[in-house]
C-alpha cells in the first residue's frame, strides 16, 4: 500500500522580486568633437561631486571624433583642477543618450538646438552650461529641498526651466563656450576658465 505522504506536494510560496536598483541622476554634457569642452565638464563635475554622489556624468559630441582621448592642451588644465583625463574616449551623441539624461548641458546654443532636434521632449531639461550657471543665480535656494545631490538636482531642473521662461525676453546673454580645438594654450586656458566656475555652481547646488 502506498504511503499518502509520498504524494504530498509542498506548496511553493512565490518570493517577492528584488527591487530594481535606483538609477542615478544622469548629466549629459555635449560639444562638437567630444574631446575638449564636454570632457572637461564631465570629468570636472564628477570630481566636484565626489564618488559618493548618486549622480552619473557623461558626455558626447554632435560630430564626435569617436574613440579619441581628451585633447592634449586640455589635459593639464583638467589635472590641475583635480579632474582625471585618462581613460576617456569620445562618443557620438544619440537620441538614446538624450533620452536617458535627466539634465543635458550643451556648451553652445547650437549644441542645445542639436540636442532638442534629436529629442524635442528634452527641451525643458536642456540648458547650455553658462545658461544654467546664470539662471541658477535667480533661483531661490530655499526652493531646493534638502536631500542627496540627485534629489536636489531633480528638484532644480524644473525650477531652472521656470526661470528660463521668465527671463527669456532679456537680450544680451552670451551662453556659448567657444571651441578651442587646434588653437593655442591661451585659448584653452580661457575656455577652461569659463567652464570651471559654471561647473562649481552646479556642484554647490547639488551638494547644498
């Protein structure tokens, strides 16, 4: 006679799925070749935020010299400012990169137009680097809630979009960082001198 217990099936209790890891806040910075200006912004902002920040900083170019390292004259400027230049390879900008970015920082208004052409919905989270630094001065610091760098930047983006809508009619702003490619060290230094304080503004806002 068979043992009834031998045919007893133990019910399988489904286990809850592991929660998906939180996606870091992504900043995408854009220039032309992706070897001078945007790598400087990428690496400098990452250095200013620090390795513990839940923010991912990447870069790309509208006409990238794909696979190329950072342009030689930019390297000592980045290094002196505490940003690493090694291990960098230029990438071509794609619509998918724009779609994945929470904040897009082109270096000129022309680059900003190229980003929005790829993905029109990104317009409210796309600001030239100098435009963002300028608009940041009009944002009430008390309107940015306390939190992690990612949380603070998430709150900041719509505030900046609102400030841009308020101030768009005011002429006279030059929000472009010129291209130093194939120019002398003095031009590179001037360009980096425009980039560094704007990056510092972003880092201060993110850190609180």
